[in-house]
C-alpha cells in the first residue's frame, strides 16, 4: 500500500513519524506541528515537519491512519 509519512525533526534528528492513507491528512498535521516550540534545557527548539510519499508499506507491520 502507498502511504504518506509525516516526519517531524527536532534539532535535525527524526523525532516522530506517522503513516497516513491520505495526503490531505498528512499535510493537515504537518502544518499544525511545523515550527512548534519545545524547550530543551536552556534552549528553545522548533519542530520541522514534512510529508513524504512512501511507495510501499506492509500494512501488517505498520499502523496507517
């Protein structure tokens, strides 16, 4: 199955990823999470989120929303 993976990076490290069936759902969450601020001891970092097309995902091993 083809999915759209929402990837959120914090300080250039992949912090979270979620698979969606629909691109619009992925973009919805990407827009709301992108640039969200997180306080790390003595620093304020922001999330960088984007959607990526994943051509094949095994539905048995991956939760798809």
